[in-house]
C-alpha cells in the first residue's frame, strides 16, 4: 500500500522543484553497499596514500565508504535522507561530518568552498539530475570546491542508468506506515557515455581518465 505524501521542496538553478524535506525518510541506510561503491572504495584505498586528504562524499547511503576508508583527515557527506544521516552519526566515525543537502539545489555548496577537497566521491554523477542546466551547475560547483591536483571519482555503472526520487508513505508488516524515498526510471538524457562525459568535463577544466574496473577520474587541471 502506498499513499501520497506532502513534502518540502527547493529549486535548482533553472527552477525545477527538488526534494528538500528533512522529516524522517528512509532510503539506503539499511541496504547493502553497491558494486560501484565497493569499486570506488577499493580504488581510493589502493591509490591514495595521503592521510591528509579531505573528502566530500555525495550520497552517503549506508556509510559503507566512510566506514572503510583507510586514511583521511576529513570526510564530509551529504544526503537527502534524514534516516541515512542519523544512521551515519550513530556510527561515530572519526572526522566524519554529515548534513542534509540536495546536490542539485542552486546553492548547495555555498558554505563548502572553505574546505577545498582533495577527493569528491559521486557514484551517480548525473543519474538523478532534474535538468541539464542543474547538472552543469553542479559540475561548476565541484570545480570550485576541489583542490588543484584533486579529483572527482565516479563509476561507469552510475553513468549507465537514470532515476527519479519520489517520497511516499509506505506500509509493510515490519515498519507499518513509514516515509521512504522510492526510485523510478528517469529521463534518458541522464545517461552518459565516457566520450560524452569527457567532452563535457573539458568545458569545466577537468581531465577525464578511464582507469578500467569501471572507475572514472576527473582531475582538476591548473
């Protein structure tokens, strides 16, 4: 049984309405980590030797990545699920700070520029985009908050599918009536080939490297 629910909204730079409700919505906090998360974590732990790295994780899920990173000085994570955030805080991971933010909101990273991250993790870099203008605005924001010689890490798995998020009130016999975020098929315009992504990345000052094992790096050029 599914019931419609009213929820708080915000807007992207082009005026699209976006989910922005900090009430208790369940999402990925009790689900298994995905293959793209596992591959991203393995790459970072194998190739990033600095324990001074500042990391921004977009879409924290069940906090699998932050729970298993070997070295870091700071991890900031964002999510559109208050339940994911509560789950993350209860893990008591050192130097792990999480906050409620929709990455496509026009001013999402307004207060993040002071950090200048070394690594931005975004496994689904365009999958949930509301429109092309919001996605390109996101790319510009990523460039602005990334250190030179830093990189965005994403995964080709997350470039191959498109989703929309809809908040619902759901009933089951374990949790009875509860709020959760449900995924639906999204527009085909959110699908990216590596070559398309490479051309777009150059526009924003990134160099794209396809490293195999589904790993894509966007390095910020001087």
